[in-house]
């Protein structure tokens, strides 16, 4: 199997708002990719490099079956009002038996519980969260997590954060179904983040690590997916773009993330959409051995508003399920 990906590195002087615009560089992952450079006149040079890639991720460790850590389709649970910038999903999922919030990797901490973090929400006016019954990915009525950012105040966003993680995973697999609006990633130079995690020292922008997934368009309006590991928004360690698998807007799709935690060459990260490999990276999934702090299980954050989405059927495993 061959895929077409774009790998880019961004110099430190490029501001955050240009993160998804221009790039140059190379990476060590096996793939078909384009090295792209752009000038201030918005010209570019593209070099296609074909490298065979199976698209098959490293298996879970031999002799060890993956264990289900959390599963929920939001049936029977409830959503609280905003308290100290958070809204909490609480209760037992009546179909799966799992309780919200997820308590993976030692995250069950009453002083910093997991929930939807309404960041710069203009006293609630900029963000809407709800449990909403809609037609789901299989055509049946289902309860979903609906989230909308109506406008931006200052990096307004609404991630569901699994907070205060106490243990680094050996391996982690996260999957769910989502459906975005049809317009927020249309046009020139638009982007939205859909998933992230950060380590304890990421806020220093020098000693921590973030992994983040995007849906985006470039300065010509061409759409792409992107998976990135960085020490700051302006300083990616590695970055993978896929321009060959179309963005899915206004329709349900399944997204999967597979992580093997490492500060070295034996680390691994991949992203799939509807079973198709968006991109993968062999190498670091943290930086300076910094510990995992929190996971943005879902994220609503970008450059074009209003922006909204539905999420259903969340699963978290300690390896890739068979």
C-alpha cells in the first residue's frame, strides 16, 4: 500500500497563525510524501518521493491482548452546568456499564476532575455543549456529545480533557465516531484541531511535548489532514500531512489514534479515518522524558466560526484491539 503525505517542519519565527501554511523539511517515517517550500510570494516547490509503506502499525506486544479501559456512547449520562470553566459528563452509561469521567492512567482526581474545558467562553455565550439525540453513524437514533464554538474571544475552545494523568501509557488506542459541520474547513487557510495530548511541561514551550491532529486547507484552499508532534506551536519535532484522503465534512466518520509512548526511536503514532491510514510516525511521542499530563479526548478549536461537531461511541484501550 502506498499513501501520499506531506511532511513539514516550521521555523521558529513563523507565528502560530501560520502554523498550517508553509513548511520545508523531511522526516524519518516510511511513506510517500511531498517536501514543500513556500516563499512570501506564495510560490512553492514540490518534490515527490516514493517509499513503500505497508500502512500496518506495529502490533501490541506479543503475548499481550489489548484491554478495554473505557467505552461509552453517552446513553443514560448527564451533563452539568458550567462550574469553574468546566462542564462534567457524569453517570453510568446504561449500554456499556462504564462511568463518566474516564479514570484511565490514574486520572481519578477529585481536585482536578476530567470534563469539558470551556476556555475563554465569554461567560458562556461563545460555547454550547449538550447531549443530543441524533441519527448516528449506523442510521439509528443515538445520544451524542454535541459541541459548538460560536465565535472566538481569544483562542476560544472546548476540549474534553482527561486531566491529571498519573501514569505514562506503554501503549494507548483511542477511537470514536464524529461528525463535523460542513463549512468551517472550507476556503483558503482554514483549520480545526480535533484531538490532542500534552505533557506536564508543554506550557514552557521548550521542555514539553504535544501531539495534535488537524483538519485543514492550505493557502490555495487544498484540503488535508495533519498529525503533528511539537514542543511548541511554532516548533514541530515531526509533522505528517495527507492530501490524498479527502476531508470528511458534514458526515460521520470514525477516527483512530494509536500511540506507543517513548522518548526514542521505538515510539509510534498513527491516525486513521474510516480505517484508512492518514499518517504514521516512528520515533518520539514525548520530549525530554516529560510525563503525560492530560489528553484532549475531543477538541473544538480552529480558525473559522461557528464550528461544531457530534461525537459518539468512544473507546479507549491499552493497545490495538483485535
